[in-house]
C-alpha cells in the first residue's frame, strides 16, 4: 500500500511539473537531476593563445589545425553530456570514453601544427605537453560560480551561489549547458565601478542593429577558411561580406550597413538568446542547437559604436585591415586574464559586471559593453595569436614601450529583455545568455567582440582629427564638431554642413557619472518618457544582402540561418514567441566513431533539446499520457488493501 501510494504521488507530481523551460521537466526533483547533469566541463590548454611566433607562411595551416582542436573539444563535450548518467556512477569511466580519445586526437593535431611551423621556420618543441585536458566540475573552473565572487558585487555572493544556491535555483539552460542561477546578479547589489571617460573628442559611427539578420558561426579573424570556426553564432553590423572565406579584397569591395559609406569595417559579437523554448532555424545546425546554443535570438534595441582618444596624448591612425579581438571566448576555462566585456543596465551604467549577467529593474534595459585595445605595435595588422600586435594602455593611458596610441573603439549594445525568474528556472520569465563554445557553458565572462578596420583612409584621418582636436563627430557631419566646423580630411577647415545631424554632440557611450535611476513604480518601458523605441520590424524581414558563399565546395550557404529576432517584450512583459521561426528537424549531436561503445550506450538528453519545447507551467491535462505509473500505483495500493483485509479476517 505504501509503495503504491508513493508511486502515485511521485508520478502525479512529476507529471504536473513537466513542460517547463528546459523541456525536460522543471519540478524540484527533475530540476535537480538536470542541474547535476552536464555541468562539468572540459578544460584544455588554449594552444592558440600560446603560439605567439608563427611564420606568416604557416599561419593558414596553423589556423585550420587550431580550429580542429576546437572541434575536437566540442565533440568530446557532447560525449560527456551524453554519458552523464554513467559518469555519475563511475567518474573514472570518462577517462576511457572521453578524455583519453580527446588526448590522442589533440596529440596528432599538435604534431601537424609543429610540422607546419617547422616547414616555414623553427619547429616548436614540447607542444605535446598541451595535449592532455582536464575534466573539471563547473564550480572549480576559473571564473566559475565558486572561483571568484562577482566583481563589484557582494564578495560572498559568488561562493554562496556556486554551492548551495546552485542546487536550489540553478539549471542547465535550454541547450543543456547553462546558464545557471549563479550566472546572474542584481545590479542594485553592485557598487559604482565604471572607468572615467578619457578627455578629448569622440567619433561616432552608426551601423544599425543587424536588422538585416546577418548571422553565422564563422570567425574570419581566428579561423579563416573554416566553416563554423566559432561554434556559436555572431551578430554582424557594418561590412556585409562576413564569412570565414572573405578575403581582404572581399571586405574592401563589400556593402556596409553603416550610415557613412566610408566605414566598411566589420563589427561582430556573439548573439544574445532568450531560453524560452523557441526554435530558431539553426536549432539543428552547427553553431546553433547541436552545440548547445538554443533559444530565440534577440535583435539589439540599440548599438552605439564610438571611437575615443587617449588621456595621455594624441592618437594616430589605425592601419587599414587592423584586426582586434577584445575579451576571451574561452575565459571560463582559461581564467579571466583576458576577459574584458562588461554588463550593466540603463540608468545604472556606473556599475559594471564582468562575470555575471545583470538583473535589471523594471524600466531598465540590459547593456553590454566592450572597450577594445587602444595601443598598436606600429607594424602588424594582426598577429599569430591575434593579441600581441595590440595592447591596452595602463591606468594613466600610457601605451607599452614601442606601441602607439590609436582610437579606442567603445561598443555599447542595449537589449530590451526582462530580468529572468531564477527561482523557477526561467519558466516565468526566460533566462538570457550569450552564445558560446559548448564547454564554456554560456558564462558571461566569455563574452567578446571583434573588429576589422575597413575605414576609408580619408575618413580615418577625419576620425583622428576629430578626436585629437576635442570635437564630437558623427555620421554626415564631415568631421565637424559642436562649432559646426572641422577638418575636411585635407587639413583645411570646412564650412558647416547642411546635412541633418551635422555638428551633433555625441556623448560618451559608457556612463561616467551616476545616471538617474528608474523609479520604483516606473511604467512599462514603452511608455517611458525620453526613451525612443525602435520601430517594429515586419515578421517576414529577410536579409537585404546575403554574404558570400561560406564553403566553396558546397552549394552556397545562407548565413542568415536564423529568422531576424524581434523585441522580446510585449505590454504584459511576457516573452513573445517568434512565429516566423521554422522548427528544424531534430538531430542528435554526432558522436565520434572513435568513442568507445560505453559512452554511446549510456546517454542522457543531448545538449541541445531540439524538440518543440513548452514555455508554460505545464499541468496534468498536458501530461495525462505519461500517468501510467500512477495507474500501476493505484493497482498496487488496492492489492495491498485487499491483502490487509483478508489477513485481518484470518486472524480473527
């Protein structure tokens, strides 16, 4: 009787809790199971970051092999998630099924990297030492929940949330690999910590918010010539020919989304997604759902691109085709040394978070900011590890010896998204997170931005002149500042422009003074005074210009594989479903043939749940088909009652 009754109660409770944000059940029991699955990660040495001296002739081969290393880690992480149940019973089984095969593959790839460098120069020794990887619990990873408290927040918050709080309010996200509750922090708990704006002028360029819907999972800087080199999707503004196969000439000849057609530069960053069960058209595609990047892509409400000067002196022109990466896409396992993106809320931008997503109050939008390196070595437009040719200035604004100050790109992206409900795993209000490499688990510390300078030389001169002369310039004003006059690019003073926007004073995008904070009883965002809402975009908007073919040996690939996302909040604050998203065919992650049978035989749900997912709270009416264990429990309980009554009659 007791067993049957317990089975009834357990099954009814679990069924009533199904259909939640994860698609796997969001009741306490089911949520705890999910939270314990897939939250270990694979920590491998970042080979690319350590290869600082690669001959130019070898860089193409080396970049392709580095991309192979990333692919191997992604496949191993998928096997790790698929074998989660078995590995919880026997953690050592991961050595044979995941870690040792990964080491063998990395050893072979590192050998090819050494050979490629050796053919063009001196063959590096001891690359094999970078082959072993570590299977690391998420809470022990550098930059993870318990590794460091939130910067600028409660110093004990990171430790507490990474431990017991994760067990109560965590989760593994729609894609099965994050985010968790500990990845978020209330902006009100953060002390003011924003850097002061440098003195001098500014130059603003306006390139839209990716309303063209230009996305792909390539990375033309880090993995040129490799499809899906990023393993996560990017938003692109500016240059419209961004694929892994775009040459310098392709970029120079491309169209641009920038208001000033002299700026064909490439600006890109990982997309932000709502974990609301929506299936974008990349749900079954590499870089998307098959690698744990799932949910509705959010189009920014606003993107501000501003170039600022140096507090220690004048700046010099950037070289054409200069490539800069800020932040570290692998900071969750690499540690925070190169982490540079920051998160905040409108009205609170004097408070910046590095390793947490912000929980913004009603009436406040999420703000994502990047400050790019502002010192250049004076020689190279790129470097082997894509970092050593540029550097950050010190606290006084001085560049390292031998480096020159260049205009610093400050990128500010605003999103109209609500603070997620953490106590129910995002069922009420969905979680949001950036795309990431699968093993980086959507941590905010992994956020990063990329820039390729394709400014016309004349416009670059105008930028430098505006900054060095203390003017604030923008599109269409020909370099004129507040006085309506400015250099025309040839050293002459031009007359005031009659174009709209001429002489407009552009404020520094990152707030340096305490802004006015939203009131407690602020109205809905659409009614806030002084806030300009973006006009609605038709649901059937398609990219105006498709980028170049991404793989020369295949049929042309449409890189805008996701429907253009829309503002995610309606009048009631509930997430809108993207009706234009076409469900993709479910596809489980590919498991390498070299993986032992044990890893493939014992599986948990794949990292990307590609079936249509419920967003509501679920209920018995939705899950009655799964109540057969309860029926068995009723039968057991009835049988027990009959046996008890018969036993009582026999006794008396």
